[in-house]
C-alpha cells in the first residue's frame, strides 16, 4: 500500500466556525472509519503559522527567521497520513475529510522508502 498526505488548508485568522462541534463530530467519524479500514497512519493539527520558524542555509550559514515560510490567505492547519491501494482510494478519503471538515484537502503521495 502506498501512503498519502491529506493536507488541510484553512483560512488565516483566529475565527472558529459556529458549527465547530458538528465539524469535529464529522471528522471524528471519518477518522474512526479510516482506522476501521486499516488506512489510518497518523494525523495532527498544527499551531498557527505565526508560531513557525523558517531555517534557510546560504553559504553554509543557517539563517533563522520567524515564519511562516510563505505569506498567504490560507495555511496548512493540519494533516492526515493514510495508506491506500491507489490514488482513487486516497481521493475518496480526501473527499470524505473535505466534506466533514468543510475545508479544502490536498492529496499527495509520499515517496516510497
């Protein structure tokens, strides 16, 4: 089985949706289904982009700056790593997660180790 990264893109800002309890219930249901199907590998939420630190190396010198790496109107707020037989199966899990969380999900395969 191949592994896929499901990245959750959320808008910048501190606002919490009014229906957060419903969203979390739906996300928990998708996560339970992932586990039952043997597709669950790992998932985590991230702190806001303002907590990021960026490290760049130039001429063997490390330059450390406050993040985020890219300024934008949305950021990766969390992710899930799954196992799936193929891209179609991974996309179906991405569709289910997007429907539950009501945010865009990017599905990308991980390189085989």
